[in-house]
C-alpha cells in the first residue's frame, strides 16, 4: 500500500493492480477494491500526486510510516497484524475457502503440484471477500467508534 501509485488503480473497475516488480513472489497481483475503498480513494484525489498516499513532504511514505503511526497512537498493534487479523476473520467468521483468503493476501502456493494446476486468481470470489471485509470493518462494534486520522487534510 505504501508504494501504491495512481496509475495502478482503475477506480471505474475498482481494481488495484500491483506490478510484479513490487510483489514478493514476483507476480502481478490484482486487488479488488470494495466500494468503501473506492470512496476513500476518490476522497484523496485532491492530494493527487504520483502516490496514492504521499508522504507529507512529498514522495512516497517510508516503510516505517505505518509502524510509526501505530507507535504514536500508543496501540499494541503491528502493521503485519492487520494482515493476520484479516486472515483470522476470514477463517473464523466466514465460509470462504482457505484458498480465497490466501490469494487475497498474495501468499505463495508452497505445494508444487497445486501451484502447477492453479491458474486462476479467484478474483470474483476475492471481490466478494473484500466487500464482506469492508462491511465487517465498518461495523461500529469492530471499531468501537474510535477512528484516528493519520493527518489533517487541508
């Protein structure tokens, strides 16, 4: 997310395509954007630079930006914990297949045989999963009404 660029996002189709060069597995990854994610991105169009989430002084945010934000908020969370929370929610609170959640996280398929036969990306199923995740995150019981702005938008 830190390195996301506007030219990777198609707001009309609600897809963010991360190029292979930025993916750990070296393979392009399409991310279905929920309606709420598209709404948030449209709200940031006024900041429009090269990066979706530019650093305050220009350029892209550093790799430590999110960690520092969590530290300043004095919360006992890690950036990777957000991915872990998503994975736990998917496994414990939904009926989505293991493979759908793993593909949403762009995890590599370790089994060589399974990797050889899996050619699709389960995109439509991942879109439904991400829409459900957005709905879950928006529930007041999920956030207890505590939303902290990263910075004031002027």
